C-alpha cells in the first residue's frame, strides 16, 4: 500500500474515532539512550534541537471494545516542527499503518 493510501485510510478511521496518534514527551534522556556524541558542539546542537522542538514518544492506537489499545510506537523523535506529520516524519506512515491493520484485525466494523 502506498503512502497516500495509508494516510487516507488512517484519516477515515480517525474521523470515526477508531484510530489515533499521540505524541507524548519522552521520559528517557536522549543521551542515556544514544550515548554521548563525539564533540561538545554536536552535543549542544542536539540539546538545542530538543529545547526547540522537543523529544517525543509517538504512539499509534486503535479503539475496540470500549477502550484504546496500543498498535505501535517509537521514541526519541527529535527535530520535527510537527512530530505527527507524515510529510515531515517518515516514521508516522508505519505507525498509521500499524493502527489501521490492528483496527481491521480486531473485528472492528469498517
């Protein structure tokens, strides 16, 4: 399935309240996960990006049986003006696709 089809299918289900994306502030330290960069300048650039746009944990979910369920997620998303925009964040397409597939396989009437 191509990117536009995934986005379109996700948006339809989203408008029906069956899938969603959420961006939550990352709770882990970027440097604890990835380690220290090679230089102080590189470290400062990362800090500046985090301070400017945040560091996010993005979750895709589907709704079934009266509650939201986890479909997929990814953390340490840095450097996006809109972390949930699939045109800006290449990971969003996969998260959208996971939510759509999970909704379809969970016996949700689409």
